[in-house]
C-alpha cells in the first residue's frame, strides 16, 4: 500500500531535513540558510521586498535549547512559521508579513 498524500508530505520533510544534516542529525546555521535559499526563494524575496532580513534571525529564533544546532523539532518550527505565513497569504496577507498587521 502506498502512503497517503499527508504521509508522503511528512516523509518528504524528513528527507529535506536529512539533506542538510550533519552526522549528529542536526542542521548548522549555514545548512539552514542554504535550505531556505534553495527551497523558499519566493518567500525570502517577499521578505526582502518588505525590508525584512528573515535569514538573520531565523536560526537563533528557532534554536530553542541554544546549542547552535537545529534539531528536527526545531526544524519543524521553522517550517511551521513559514507555513503559517503562506496560510495567511492565502487569506490576503502579504507574504512574509508574519505577525504584522500589514
């Protein structure tokens, strides 16, 4: 039996995470930036257009235990904030507006 679409999405997120992980199964700051640049260029361009440097704080904001590594749960938090922004965009908000009232 093949996986359902939602199950495949989860497996694809795991594959994406592993594409950028170090041997200790974490992503360093440069790896996270590389992943965002490769897979979210439209989002980052929208941020730049609004004068927001999204990349400058995304690592520190999501490295919850401050070990200078992004673990899988922290990776999901990064993607969750981007997904939330895209959801808000689907309802008319500017992309990369985050919590702003723009």
